[in-house]
């Protein structure tokens, strides 16, 4: 601008104007030259966008079109600066993860608490978390009770009550109570640190479309250079244009053909999508997985811990004596209180929640695979499955047996009780579906999921009972880990892309076989974080429709950017070779399209599941 004004309006000499233009060239081309020099130092000569821009600017200067060349480099450098700024917004969302945990912790040192850098806190040390403070370490609560906001790590929308024995994560926010936490992971090993590392690694993993565009660019740029030489040389030889016109249009063609928007559109979309997912408690480990998740049309879900809460509860109480349900539960809890079996724990938990008085059980004997026998109030009380009594030759009343078999047909694990010679009743226990799981499955169907299948190692009738309750399309029960792999392969053959959702440990083979493996409740679980392609950091199935919706949106944005980029390149090639556009207008349109695709990509930072 200064050179143009000095030459055109202020009567400056041409030499002074050219000197100013040369300065503009140096400033505008600095970034391009440093990239080119770095490649040459590594022994590589790269045919890329920067080379096209540099050749176009030099060509303009050779035609004495200094203003056109300077304008080209200025806008190209400006566009690069704006691109870096825009992409920085997405990277900032990821960098904020690292800043979630405080740098200092209040650590018990010799009976008093002292402020210590978090880097010096070691596993086993106790840390005091005061009200409204961020948690600096991963650990287990040893004293105190408080509600902790885990949204920064797990994405959960409401605070979670924490008490003795519960796990807390670095970066979460304590509520109104004070907590004393025993550290379990040093800095670098915390869940937050693993998330940051995996998200940073995810930025380097390229989406299929990005790989395609890079291959396209490596072939396209040499072809453009060859075509440009032909545009410069052939028309004057055949008398179509003079040498000056032909050379100018050749330089304009270099600008028009630069696939800058094409090269930047996909990585910008991937980065924005991964950042938005991380903010909502979903870890997507690379552009490939972000894009692939948007292709799945079938999904297989493990039952225990995925569709269900993973903890059995008493669902049915059958009493032989009228109004004796309290007696059934009270006796069952007395006998089972000393057992650690999940079914026994469920019975005791139900009795305690009902506020029933605890009865003393003596001479407790476990009958492996059958049940438990003990003495309560001077009577022998037995609780177990039908085989416990059948093998003793004891006849179970027909009405009670019929009730038991009916409960078993509905997927319940049933325990029958007898005190002395008197039949008391039965307890039905089952793992319960997660809250709102039916709504989650409906949202998946609205997102385009064609088939939803439950895969479980439980007996088929247990799976069928849960399947009917939650509303899956198919239930495949009695599956070993290798059988789940077979089921996933069958779904892939039928529907193409398939996702598998499980706990990331015993479902690992099926997770690896699926197009996309999704781990549930991955916060604090190193195995799940390492094995899955996508991890739902909270034990929250409602994040699944969000993750799939985000990936579908990302795929749509990638396609939009691809179409815009290719269309602009085609139009500019036609416009510059016919003389409709010169270098200046070509630069404006070209760099404008680049900023459009970047802005389109950043819309993912505002994506919300509807």
C-alpha cells in the first residue's frame, strides 16, 4: 500500500516503490521460505501449496506486476495468520484440560497440612480438599462427605455425592463439604493427565478424508506445475496469446490451483470435533475414529454395566405366609449378611434400606453353587436355589415352585427360603436397566441407527427379560468373549459399520473387532482408555447419542468443506486461464474460501445434541 501510494500519488521514484514492494515480498514470503528451507534441510523437496504461492509471486514480479505479487503474499500471509488464530481456538479448548487441576495441594506432612506443589505429591499421601476448591489429585476419600462436580472430567451434568471409599479425580470441583483424600496416582498418571495425552495424540491421527486430500495434493501440485508450463509456453507458440498475457495467466493459474482450503478443511474439523467431545466427557482418540463413528448403522451393547447398572437388586418378594414379605427379607438378610456374593449383598442392602431389624445368624454354612444354611433364633434357615432342596429330597410346594419358575422365566435369579419345616417364600434378584436407557436407544434410532443388539454372557432368558424392558431389537445371550466377536462380525457384514459398547476389559476382543469400540465409564480405568477408540468418561450412556450425533455432523462438515474447496479451485482455474480473473481477484476468492471452510469447521465447537 505504501509503495502504491508513493508511486501513484506522492510522486515517489520507481526505485523507491520497488524497494518497498521488495520489503513486502520479504515479509509476506518469510513464513513460506522458512517452511521450504526446513523441508530442504531434511533432504525433501515438497510440491505443496507454499511452493505454488511463492512461484506465483515471483512470476508476478518478473512481469513487473509488483503490486499483484505483494498483494498475493500479503493476503496469503494474512489468511495463514487468521487460520492459526481460528485453529488456536480449538486447541485452546484442549489445552484448558491441562489447567483444570491446581498447581498446589494441601498435604498432610507430619500431622499438619502444608501447601505443596502437586508435582511433589506421592501416592499414599493424604490431601485436604476444602469447600469449593478444585481437586488436585486422583484419590479415594478417607474422611468427609461432599458433592463433587465431575463435569470437567466425566461430563456429568449434576454433582456426585462422595464419601469414604469413593474415588475423586484431579480437575473436579469440590462442593460445600471438606474431604480428606488419599492420593492413588502421581502427576502424569492421573486420569486428567491420561486424557490430555490421548487427546494430544488424537490430533496427530488423521481422518480418512484428510489422508485422501493429502494424497490428492501430492499428485495435484506437480500436475498443476506441468499444466502451468504448458499454459505459459503453448498459447504463444500457436499465436493464441502473446508471451506477456500467457505468462501472467500462468501465474494466476498457480494461485487459483492452490488447494489450501482443501488441505485445511478436514484437520480443522477433526480438531474442533475432538475438542468439543472432550469438553462433554467423550474422548475420541483420533480423526479416523471421529469420522468412522459417523458411518456406523448398527450397534452392539454389552448388558452388564452398559445397559444395566451392573449391580443386582431385589426386584420381587414372594411370601408363602400372607403379609410375610418383611419376614422373608429379614430372614434372608440374616443368613446372607456374612456372604460377599453379589446376590447376598443385594438382599442385605434391600433389608437395610427398608430399615428392618438385624437378626443374629449362627453356624453359617455355605453350600457351594446351591445356597447358604444358618441357625437363626434357634431354627435352621436355608436360602438357595431349587437344587438346594431338590438334592435333599425335600418337596417344594407347587405354588411356590410355580412362582419361582415364573420369576426365572423373567430373567430373575431366585432364592427360596425355608425355616425349619416351614416354607417362608422366595426372593427374586436382577440387575436393573439404567435410568432413561429406553430414551437413549430412541435417540440412537433417530440418529440413524438401524439395528441395536444386546450381547451378553448371561443366560438367554435373562438377556431377553432386560431386552424387552429396554427395547433393543435383538438379544444374543450366553456369549463368551469370542462369541461376541462373531456377533460383531455378523452385524458388520449385514450393516457395514458397527459400534461395540462395553466395559473395555472383558469386551476388549469385540471392541477391537468393531468399526468403533466404545468404552463405558472410562474415568479412572486405564485399560478402557487404552483399548477403546472412543471412551465415555462418565458411567453415563446418555453421552452415546451425543458422540454419534457429533461424528455425523463432523462428517457432514468435512463433505461441505470438500465440495466448497474443489468447486472454488475449478471455478478459479477456469476464470484465470480465460483471463476473467487476474492474480488479485484470484487471491481474494481463494483465501476467502479457506477462511470459510475454517469457520465452517469451528461450528462443531458449538455442537449440542438435540
